[in-house]
């Protein structure tokens, strides 16, 4: 993915989680949306971000799926 897409995802994850401690773990470009995996906090909890052209389509936590 592009640096702009990765930055957009880091910002979106930071806002969603109310935690600015983010790092890009991986980024995989595709024609539809780039998938960026962002690590959050000390534990680098994984968040999945779909982004295209710097516009974030979706942000999802990949930890504790299904936990209430």
C-alpha cells in the first residue's frame, strides 16, 4: 500500500481505539481496497483497515472477535 493509505489507517485505528500508539504491521495492495494491518498499543493488538486513495472504508479489531 501507499504511505498515504497506511497513514490514513493508522489515524483511523487511533481514533477508533482512542489510542495513538499505532504501527503498520503489513500492507497489501489490491485494485479494490488496500488491506493494512495496524498494531495497537504495547501488545500490538491487530486491527484490519480497508483503504483506497487515502479514504478508509472499514476499520475492524482482529482481537477478541465475538467477545462481549
